C-alpha cells in the first residue's frame, strides 16, 4: 500500500479545513456524496444526497466549517464512477483523512487492504487488525468510518455471512457486495 492511500491521522490541535468541496454523483446504488479537503483527501463519503449530514460524520478536528458544491472532484469523482462501472481498484489510490485513536486509524488502514469480492467476518477483521479478541472494537471501526467506499467497511460481515449493519442501508451493502462478487 502506498502512503497516499493510507488513512492519515490529524497531527495538529486544530486542523479543520475552513471550506471543503463536495460533489454528489448518481450511482446504481443511489446518490453518492464525497467531501474532500483542499489537498484532495476524502474526509467523508456515502450514499446520500445530504452533504450537511455527511459533514457531521467528520471528526471535529477535521470537520470543515463550510461546504462548497462542485460538479466533480477530479480524481475522486473519476474513481467513484470507475468503481461503480466495475474497476474495483479505482478507489485504492485515493487518499483519505480521518482522525481518531491509534486502533481505529490502524483498523481503517486494514479495511483498505480487504480485497473486493473477498469479504471478511468481524472476527477475521479483528484478527487481521492484530486484536483477535476485539470483535466489538472491529465492528466499532466499521460503524465510525466516515469515508465509506474508500475505506470499504461494507466488506465486513457477520459470522455465517449475514450482512450486519451499514450506515447507508443493507440494500446498498448488498448491492456493493454483489457488484464486487460479479467483477
């Protein structure tokens, strides 16, 4: 994994971007909104047309005070479109910026390494994140992930293959898993 695709930690006390850009793209799974900082790193993303609600998922240290809608976000928009068209690796080089404690940042980086079409269980995810007994912590990492798709928490399932939860709804999670299995 290249450093540019790692989930970055916030290193200063106040690193919030004053204004961040967002775009809403139509996808087969529904409207998809991405918020990006001025460096082109994804701050938040998900299947919604409500950018303000999505902004609220960003950690306060990174949360922009203002949002500016753009018709597209360059490489980010291309990656989202290409992913939905079948290039499942298109999202991999896109940088993500999230802030949290050491375990969550590590877990989000591990999620970026789970291959499309090869989902893992929460128990397996905990083990590959280095904490085999921390299944609940692994599930929490999925639940607190603000950068859906780019940090593919949809690739984590319950034991037995049940979908578990997904902030953007189980029909979207099912669509993503089926899309990745077909490609």
